[in-house]
C-alpha cells in the first residue's frame, strides 16, 4: 500500500509575480525594480515559504516581503549575477530566522524523499513547470534545474521508493503559480538537477 507523507505543519504559498498593484506592498522601490526581479525571484519566494512555515509554528511574525528579502539577499551576496540565487547563501539567510539549512549537490529523488520523511521541507532545483526534457517554444529541450520550488510531501510505494512529490511552484506567470502541486516521479527525475536545501529548526 502506498504511503503519503506531508509536513506536520502548513507551508504557506508565495508567488514571485509582481504587479502594478503589488510592488509597493512587496517592498520594492518601484514597479520597474519589481518587474526586473520577478523572473529571478523563485529562490526568495521559496525561502519565504519555508521560513514562515517555521515562524508561524512558534507564533512569531512572518519574515519580510518579497522585495525586502531580495534586498537583504543582495546585501548578503546570496545572489550571483549570471548564476542566480546561491544555495548556501539562501541557507545562510534562513539561519537569521532560527533555521538550519543544509545544501546538497548531486543527489536523487530518494534523498529528497528521506528529508521530507524526516520532517524537513526542501527547496529543490528543477526545470520550470517540471518540464525537463520537453521542448520549449523554440523546440529546445528544457534542461534540468534552473528554478527553485518547495517540496514538502511525497508518495512512497510499498518499498519506500518515491512515486510523486508535493510541491509549491512559484512563478512570475499567473497560471504557473501552482499551490500543492503533485509532480510525478517521471516529471521529477526529468527536471531535478540533483541540488537541494533541506531545512529544519536550528538547535538552541
């Protein structure tokens, strides 16, 4: 019999989409700045989801808004132009909110499932929309990785092998903001770069 595993606490969903109505509340300096970051905001949107999931358990105020967190990340050099959000940089940012984030490279679906089974939500590097191996609008195949999403649940078969992952998939496109999205193991393996960050509450 298959087994469904989810975090024992709720994970909020945040978008990386910025609009004329949202930029100021999001903490950007102006609309132009917000729009310039919405394509690159997946790492911060995912970080905020995980940080706030832990903060709300303790009844603490949520972390900063999207633009404010991006500014903080830039100050701490967690973003590298031409590369994107650095996993260790995001883990270091989480430490400021009482979390321990450990970055992993070259891993597989079983590793991520083990983290989730241990109660650790993960920020995983996947192809946008889990479209790894599929052609884009120009006919080029999507490579693995390039987009950061939150994995916080999984379905395991009788042998403990993952069959699907429960994710929050942020996007700058309205119809690609997927809350509680189940990605099949085929989609996951075609899209997962092997890199992820596992989060837990830091020991006091």
